[in-house]
C-alpha cells in the first residue's frame, strides 16, 4: 500500500521559508501539561491537547523547501548543555522532515552518543507484522477490559445512530481527561441514563450539568460540554451531528482540541486521524528512542504528532476510505500506554517490543551488542534528545557495570570480529529475567523526565453560618472564573501564605471574617476540624468553623442575599453543585447539627 504523503511535508516541498511567531497560548485554566494549551497549526504538526480551554488551529503558514538552511543552525555535537534554539514552525518542520524523509535503519545508538535525526524514524512505521501484533493484542484486551463507550464501528448508520455514537465518544473523551477509567465508567453510565442524546443534553440547565459532573473536577469542562451541545443542536448545518473532521470539530465545538477531535473523527467516522495523549507520547518516545521533553519541548511534540499521523495512515487500508482501523489503532496505542508501556513498563509482554528502540538499546547495554549505525549525515546531530549523564548509563548488574560507563558504551559501539549477523542473532534471543529487568530500567528513562513543580500549599477558613429557626445555612457562589468557578460553597477565606496558622489565630480570623458578613460574632461555636484536599497544583487545608445565629438577631438582616448568596436547607445542600472538598466539609458540619 502506498501511504499518502503527509500534508505537512507535501506543503514543504513547494513553498518558501517564512519564520513566524510561536503558537498562541491559552491563559485559561490548564488541566494538561504546559504544552496542552498551545494551539496547533495544521501545516506544521504543532501540538495542542485537551486542556480546559483548547484553541482553534493557527492559520496555515508557508514552510521551507531547502531544509539545509535551517538544519545548518543545528549544533554538530551533542553535549550535556546546549544553547536554546528559538522555536518556529518552519524550524520544527525541518526537524520533522529530517527524521521522516530518510529510509528506516536497522541500527541502535544510546542517548549519550550523537546520532542523526533520522535515527528516530520509527521502525513500527515499516513493520506490518508489529502493526498487526498491536491490533490483535488490542482486540483481545478490549474483550476483557470492558468500557461502555467502546462499541463496534458503525457501517452505513442512520443519521440518528451516528449522532448518538459521536456524542457518546465525545463525552467519554472529555471525562477521561485527567481522570481514571474506573472512575469515569460510573459517571458516563449515569450521564447517558439522564441524557442519552445530544438533544437531551441541550435541554438541560447548566446547573444540572455541573451537578452531574461533581467529583470529576475541572468543572469548566462540564460547562463547555453543555455549551457545545447547544451549539451543535442549534446550528442549521450540524443539526445535532458533530462534525466528522478534526478541523470542523475544533472550530465548532467548545473545549475540543486536537486530541479529542482526532479521537472522535477516527473512532466514530473512520478517518485516518492521529490521537496523541500522554500515554501515546510515552509509547512513541520509546518506540522512536527519543529522549526528549514531551511536555515542554514543542519540537518533540511536533515530531511525535507527525509519527502518529504517519502510523495511522500506514494502518488505514486505503487512502480516503473510512474504516474501523484508524479508531482501533489509536485506541490500541492509548491502551498500550495505560496498561503495559506505563511509566514502569512491562517490556516482557509488550506486543511491539520488536520495533521498540528503547528496548533494543537496553538489550544492547546488557549484552554489549555492536549493531552498525547510520553515520551522522552532513555532520548534523539530533537536537531533540537530551544526552544522559555518564553515570546514568550504568545498568545495575550488567557485565562491566563497575567500570566507567563510557567504557561500557564504547564496547557497545566499537567494532570487533563479531559479525553483524551474529549480533542480530544474539538480539533475537529472549532475555533472561535479570536482563529484562535491566532493559526495563533503561526503557523507564524515556521520555525525558523533568523535575515536577512543587505543589503550592494553602489554608482556608470555611465558615458554616447556621440559622437556628429553620436550620438553614448560608452558602455563596464562587466567581465565574478560576478554581472551582461558579460552584457553591460555605463562606470561605484564604489565609495568609505563611501557612503557619494556629487554632487560636484561626478563631480570631474566622470571627473577623464572619463579622464582615453578618455584623456579629456572638454565634461562634468552635472549629469542627480540618479537611485536607489535593488539587493538581494545590494542597489545601480547609479549617471548618461553625456559627449559629437566632432570627431575633437583627444582624442577619445585613446578610447580602442575591444571585451569589442564599440560605439553603440540608437537603438542598446535599444536591448542590459543590466541589468534592467542600462536600467533605459539609460532612463535618452535618454531624455537628445532628
């Protein structure tokens, strides 16, 4: 089968070089790593994932014909410290071309050694046997790891059936962002029981939708789903059916970025579109032997998206013909990353270990294999990989591991009397359990791991103000933007950033805060306890204090009731749209009132 030429590379062959600005960035609440909010460019393979706010693709830009002009700026030697190179789409495109325009190789190198960009051309791309192996593995896997949104591909469906299927996949993909599958299954089933079609969801109120979402976090996702349903149903052209192309989905459906658009387009409509989430990034970085930063380096992200695009088109049976294969392939890569090619991989049972460069490199370290490798063409070395420090090249327990790592790696590369054929025969021999452990240790280094940002710590006063006459509580709505936007809570105040409060200081601060709301502090009953809660970027300690006021207290008349403040009964609070942490605070408060 002749695979269609990538649109990015095809564009490259006929257009001049223009350096343009970096992609737009989102200032909204990110739920993915730092690269997730960057808008993709359809001409440059630049990446945008499903953050809480995903942007439309940037306009197409002209790209370079003569890649040598840009490649000449790449350092000729791989060192542990390189000057940063300013990112441009055309520069990134040249890197993509330098990798995928070369023939596949049969060599292996280690990250410490300089290598050409073409080294990362994935063997999986030219290995039909490995592709078939992965698809067969996934077919067995999905029969045992059941998920309600996984259904057979629809052939010749009615418009209503296609609309419902696209809606089901859309909801599942949004729910699965930053959330475990086991958690999502229960939410998805409950959601579909309440709103089985996109038309049903369009009729719901935003408050109902947010309430249903409670516990999944990142509540702006729920609001964007609701807004998307209203737009798709109300649009004269869409009329309740999601667009079938990535471009159409990203343009017309709020909150849908490149990954979600690719998933819907491939799984539902059978189009050959890549799906690249965090799991797939990890799988491809190991398959390609790419020791790069998949979260912060846009050049690396561009290359991985291009690889995913080429792979899904290689797997698709015929150009332009819709089938189940693109969807199955994309899901297979994601499933592989979530079950086997995890941060600590199970290389011994991987269906595509044969084409994995990280696996082969680990095997080479363990056995001292000396594959021939491609020379660095024109003196150009790969700039995407960060070299490992020498002491990191040691493989515990391997032969000669007590020697300096440079000596060990030189054995791996330098020639000897052993023929290449014998080396390959040795590589085909199944590794022992000890060797496998060493191989896994090497594969774990991929992709490049950056130090995690320290989670910010914060303390908050949560003040439950109860009206004695009817047992109702004062609740307030959070601002429409920011953390837990638009959700209800008991009146709360963030404490100073020193995070050194004491029970005595918290009493004083809670009295001051409630006096601003009610105008009195006579109803203080005490601190009920502290509820710890962890967000992705914030470790929160919520100190819960109880106040009770009698209706005869004229100060209650000063409470600022309105759209953002109201009294609510216990039953109303039970079903109110509150964050999970605030619900835990409510559990403490309920006990005090019993």
